[in-house]
C-alpha cells in the first residue's frame, strides 16, 4: 500500500473489522491504495457521538481527515476515489439506470441494515420471538431470495468498462457477513456463492477479511 505524502496526516477509519459497512470502505481503501489507520469502535451500544467520530447517527464507519470527517460507507468511498492518485473506474449507485441493478443495489443496502438490526437486537437481549424481529427476518429472507434469483442478470447489466462497482463490493460484504455472524446459512444460495467465489479472488478482499478486533 502506498503511503500518503509525509506532510499529510494519515486518515483514521472509525469502525470495526467485523462490520460489513466498514469492510466496504476497507475494500475501497485497498483498491485505491489509501493508507489509513483503523480506530476500533468498541461499544456499539454507546450513545456518545464522540465514540462514532462525531457521527450524530451513532453509526459506523466514519472517515476522519485533516480536512474533516465523512460519515457512512458510500460517502467515504466517494472521497477515497476523489483523492486517489490513480482512481479506479467505479460504477456508483446513481449509474444504475435500469430497474434490475438499481433494485439489487437498494435491496443489498436494505439487507445490510436489516441484518445489523437483528444482530444488535440479539446483542441487546431482545426476544427473537416478537412480531418485529420475525418480520425483519422474513424481510431478510425475501431480499436474499430476490438477490439469489436476480443477481446474475443485475451483474450482467453493469458496464463492462469498469474496475469496480459499489454494488459488487456491498453484495460481497453482505453475503460473507451473514455467514460470518451466523445470521443465516448461505449454503442454499448457489448464485450468490458463485459470485463471492469469483469476486473473492481480488487482492483487496484478501486484505480485508472479517475478524473480531482483539
């Protein structure tokens, strides 16, 4: 990974190595060869804004630089590419002008948020048998079934002239995180697993494997 110039402070990524939203940023940082340090947010139950790098939403990730802070994975990834010395050709969500890939991107992000809600509810001791958790879990299953059926066509609709797409990175992080956190077994999802096997050969993926921070 190339370092920034000596007169520029290395940015700080506030997040967790076990977070799929954080991993999206880490993948883009690896793809753009952006040096940074990881500040682990230890307590996701904290209601102190300072623990999240000033993010009033009390969420990760946050990207802190001398110029200021950026909140959220997509926001941060855009900044990484803006400042890259050799920016990759990225397909962003607004470039998805056909229903299939646009809906795939929307459902990927919805599924990621739904998974977070389920994990946090369980960590907080909430009952898994209530009506709302049951609806969230069914929503997640519905979204994954849709993605399993439609991902191959959605990926085929992406521009060929690309180095990377936010859709691919976020989809990979979602699928691998569901298995990593034991939220769902991904064994029945052949198309999603096939995509992850292909996309998982990238160096940026090997550099950013999920793990629980010590």
